[in-house]
């Protein structure tokens, strides 16, 4: 059976659909230019679980659960559910941590960088340039034979663990369990964490996106990587469609506000917007997918992608607990140091992980 | 000269594509590519069609074998 989503028309439709849904999610209550932001939403989940205590960013985001579950269902239906693991597992965990730290210096993952651009936030340009720079560095490693080794088939049930975790998170959200007075699960009462679309709208949009992204292999990092590495614009056309669709929807919904200063959940420190995203981009290349793609892969049974996601969630805890994460006021004193450490880690990984295969 | 085999099983994108691209640039004739998942198959075939190469696909013991014709 031919996979229509893997065609050029397919990837463009998927990108456009994601752009439209992202703008609508914002319209229905998600934070500004954050209809979808995989990094921010995982950060909110980390906060809800008490892995960090930044009171304004704590919510169990149903979009993330939907991404994994939608991809899981789509993969099962398409007979592409294939549990596998064992490729550089621990390294992927740390790549996830540093990818999240980089993303939280910029305040967004590649998805949000695109949506910020579509919402008129000029600072996103610096982030996207950084993303391209980071991916460019990563591609140089790929050309020199970088890889984290082969993955191997795993028992069929092992691929259920990650989707099951998402179901557990969903139940915690529905029943708003409180494990102790003043303890988790935490839900923000103000700030971005308190802004969210209705639960079923978020979950439904997440499942839909998870399913079509699994079928089309949508990946924001892959889009840029393929252009640099093999001059292939297939995934890139999907990303462009996302930006155009979100831009048009933002105009229609009155969500387009051009400028640099005073943009929502953003800062104007150009250097660190650039470098934060460059670190994230490099980590995504080394791990083989943007944060969204890692969720979709987790859903179809890729346990190494699941580890990367867990790394990102732990990374969000670290980024806020150790005061690396930026705020609308700008970067923190420690943020740049964390970015530097992240770059050193990624460069060492890129240079050393190149055994012949 | 025998068949040159690119074994990309267990590797995720873009590695299979990079390996095939390299083999083609090295001028390997009679190329056979082994992948174990649908995404790699799609990506390798996309690369081949961009280069105007024909391919024949068969399944062998759980692996997808892509035979490339110059």
C-alpha cells in the first residue's frame, strides 16, 4: 500500500494542518505563539510533576500525550509499530537534557520558533538562524560518519511503555490527583501554565497531529538537515507549509503582532536566542529528530527516542532548578554557562561516536 | 565484480541515505541496500529517484532489500 502522506502533497498538507491547528489551539486558550511547543509543553509537564518548582509553568499538557498516542495508533494501523532500542541510549538521554536547556534559553523548540515567526515575533529569526547553524555543525559530523550505532528489535510489549506513561499522565490530569498537601500534581494558577485550550480539544488536536506526523515523518530538524546534507526539500516543504498556514490563521484570528520588543514569552537577547537554539539544533541532529519527531518515534516503538524525551523532561527540571532557563526579562547568569557545557558535550559526542558500521 | 552491499539495518534516517549516497559517489556498481523499516525504504527510494536510478524491492528474512540499477 502506498503511503500518500509520504508524498510531496502529503507532507505539505500535514505541515499546513499542523500550522492551522497550532493557531487554533492558541485561539482556544494556549499561551501566545505557543499553540504547540514541544519543549515548553514538556517543561510544563516536568513542572506539574514537581521536577521543577517554577509556579507559572506547570500543567500536564494533553497535546504531548496526544502526539505519542496518535503516532502509536497510526503506527499500529499501518503495521509500522516496531519496538526497537539500544542505540546510544544514555548519550541520547544527555542530548535530550542539553537540547531542552538550549531550547529554554531561547524559550521554545523549533516548532515554537516557527510559530513565533508566524505570529510576528522577530526574535524567532535569531532562533531559527541559530537552529540552522547548530544543524549545520551536526551535519558536518554526519558527513564524517557520526552515528550512535544500530538499534535492535525489542519485545513487542516494550514499545507499550511510553504510550502507557502518556495514559497515566492523562489520568493524573483528568483526576487532578494531589499526592500531598502543597505537593504535586501542580497546576499553574497564573502565567503560561495556566493558559490552555479545553482538555479534549488539546488531546484531540494532539492525537490528530501525532497520527499524521507519524505517517508523513514530519520533522522540523530533518527539514533543515536534509537541505544541508542532501539538498532535499521534501520535509522542508512541510515546514514552510506550517509557517504559511499558521501565519494566515494568525491574521484571520487577530493573533499576528509584528515586532521584537514585548513579544509574549520571549526575550530580545539576540546572541543567546541564536546560541540557545544552535545548541538545541546540534543536539537534535545528533539524536536524529526534532522534539516532535522524538515523540512520534516513541509512539511507534522507538525506545531510544523515548529516552531522549525523558532526557528533555529531566532537562526542563534542571533548567529551572538551576536557573538556566531564560524568562521574558532575558537570560540568567548561569544560562550561557550551561549552553557552553552543552556545546562541549555535543562536540565530544559528535567527534567520538563514529565507529564503522 | 560482486554485489556491493550497504547494510543499513537498525540505522535510522539519515544514516541509510548517507551510506547509499556515499556508495553511489564512490561509483559502486551493482548496489544492494538492506534496510529494516519503512521510513528508510522511503528515504532511500527518494534519493534514488532524484538521481534517476531504478530500484527493485524484495523482502528477505524481515529485511527490505533494495537493488539498485544504474
